[in-house]
C-alpha cells in the first residue's frame, strides 16, 4: 500500500482511538494510530503480548494470534479513517465482508503489527478498504474489507 502523507503525521493514542471507536477491552485491538487522513486511510500499531486473553486457548504451548482478530484489528484501523471523516463522527462502522484474505506468516507474542487500511471505494454508507498487516517489514496479512457506516442506536 502506497500511503504517503504530505503533512505532519496525525497520531492518536488509546484514549484518542476510544473517542472514535466504541471498542473496549478485550476487543480494542489498536494500541495507537501513527498517522491517518480522515475519510482516506489510517496506519496503526497493535503490540501483541502473551497477556492477550485469546492466547489461553489459541494454542496452549504454541501461541498464535487468530487470523480473524488480525482482520478485526485491520478493520478497526480502517474504521478510524472512515469514522473520522466529516459527517461520520459518532457513527458505527460494521463489517460487511472479507475478500481475498491471505495469511502469509504467523503472528505471535512479541510481534508488533503495523496495520494499514486505505478506503478505496465508498458509495453512500457502504465502502471497501484495502488492508495490510506487517511484522518487521514482512507482510503478515492482506485483505479487502467491506464495511457499512450506520448510526449508533
């Protein structure tokens, strides 16, 4: 993904992310946003630690971050981009689907996931994001994520 910002980076810590996304422990999967352009793209970080609750059962003795949670972390990154856009503040981004997901390496405790999601298409409340997760410069996961922006009920 060729995201090249022209301005100084916009960053969000966990508290800033919580102002945009409704996710809370144990489902808040972003530690920080390192840069984003509202309505266009976001780049974030997830620090994977042995303290994650899913490692208790996935898998004992050989902990591997579940692929669906990596996709969710990518979706949350894309949701920051979508929900920070003018007119979307206070709304909710829902998963619509996943296409062409490829898992290229295991993600284990100690890894730092760099998450990128670029919103490549949007028609009204529906959109598509091109998402990639990296570990130490190696692609771990890439996928196309569809989403819907809805009012919070």
